[in-house]
C-alpha cells in the first residue's frame, strides 16, 4: 500500500513520523513523508521517501515575530497556509492509497482525500478534541478551568484553527473541483484519529468520540548509518553524566544571549552539560561543556543526568523514554501543557517559562531535577512506557481501514 504521511511544523512535528514510517515500511508498505524541504535529509536518511511541502517553518516563526500588526501577522499566516494547501494537493495527486495526517494540516489532508478518493487517518501528536477533563494545548493550557470551562475553551481553540484554514480550504476545493461547503466539518471529528503520545502522560478523556484513540508515542527513527561523534563519546566517558540542554526550534536568533545564560547556569549548578544548538544557534563554553548539533535523542538522553528542554511533544516523549528527569522550559503552543504534565507526574520540577528564564532559575531547576525522588519516578515511568506500542496501534488501525472487520 502507498501511504502518505502529511505533517507541517518544526523538527518535533516531523521526527516522530520517521519512526512510524519505518514501522509501516517494515510491515510491507511504501511510505512517503510530506514535509518542508528542510527536513528532506532527515526523512531520507531514515530510509523513507520524501515529498515536498512549501514553506520554511523557521522563517515563519521569524516573520511572525517581525510582524508589526495583527493584519501583517494574518497575511503571513495566510500565505503560509495557502502554500501548504498547494503542496498537500500536489502530493496526493501524485498517488496514494491512504493518508496519515498530523493535526495542523488535517483540514487540507481531508480535502485532498475527498478530492482523490483516498481514505484519511488522523495521526496527531497532541490532544486535539475538546474535553471537560483538561484544557487543550495552547495559550493558557496549564490552567484548569473546570469541566465546562475546559470544554468551552477547547471548542473555541478548534474554531480558531478552523478559521485559520477556512480560506485555504475553500480555495483548495475550488482548485480540485469539489463543491463549496458552508459548514465545514470540525477538525478531526467523525474521522478515525490515533494520538501518538502515552496515555500515562495524558489519559484518553471519557468524553472523546469513540473513533478517537490514545495509542502511545511513535519514536523517531535513527538515521540508518548514524554513528555518535568521537568528541561526544570522549566527553561522555570523561566524567559524570552531563545535563542535556536544548530548546529545539524555539528562539531563533537568540543563541548568543541564551549561550551566556546557559554557561552561567551550568557553572552555578556545578554540572557538566551537552548543549544542542537548535534553531537558536545556542552554544555554551567552559570546562565540562560540549556544544553539539542534531543528535538522536534515543541514543543521547539515556546517557544524561537530566534533560532541559522546551517541552515540545517529541522531546517530552524522548526524555520520558530515557527515564531521566526533565527541566521543562516551555515557550509556546502545546509546550506549557506538556510541561505541566511532566511536573504533575513527578518527573520534573515546576516548569520555568522561557520568558522568565534566568541563569539562577535554570540552575535551581537543574538541582531540583537531580533529587532522588524525581530520578526514581522518571525511571519507573520509563519502564511503564516501554510496554506501550503506539506504532503497532496505528498498524492495527490501518488493517481495520483497509480490510474491514475480521471474522
């Protein structure tokens, strides 16, 4: 079967689908990942086919930061989403038997699936259905508003997402010869959806639709010929396990400021550190500090004492899998949600919002994460997560979609 995986966003929105894709390939499917050009090397190095999706997510973040008015922000987003629509339509037109779609591009994937007669399975990395049990990820998601408040806020968040895509969907429907619609289907509803995170981190709400599952994480694939850099191996062997510090795709162009802050925090906490550049271009200097580029988290994190990260879904899962404490420093979007979850589970100290980050607060959080109860809880939770098979759940769902009920 020819399967297209459609995703948009930063590396954390793409990497988990490399692992899911490899699992599908091993099951005999032909898999292509539709993503931004910056991720083509990552996808192809994992043995998957790549199809392009217009746009550069890093440039989008910068353009939104530079916008001087709401109108300018809307114009930037409209141009980006219109490009996504064209890319999704072209990718599906080139041939597919099944679409797996991340949450963000799901309105476009559903439209393309309708136009070309291709079934669509939602494969979401974050909760994407309104519920009374917790607030959906997004601004203010760390604050529980009670059952009615959570449900109302979640519905409004989904309505805002629909409005963002409504113009692109209408344009796409016209281009593909589909009839117009005045009542677009709510994002993801009445469709099978599998969420790719652990129910131990965020249990499936009882008030979600029946066709919506929480399956477990999809672990990123490791590039086929990857070997750890010699200087990193030497560094790890030269002393106690270091703390990992990285903010992924967050804070582009803030590398110098963050580097100074991280260097001071590491010195104050008295730890060694591996510092990952990310989109910020973060680099720290000093004894016991090594700066690195992109590395497979599944290899590095188990060799660390703690993981300081921005609490994106992918990095959150990788730290949990490694069984090491986290120091969440959320910036935006779903990150405050996951950061609050980590703290609630006892595998992380209280989150330090990125906007409030100082060397003193970071050092204190690193010290708190090193406490024995936190370390023990992280190791225990990793053992439970190891028993989950999120990708296997997707495979089972694909069997049900393509073969129908088994007798």
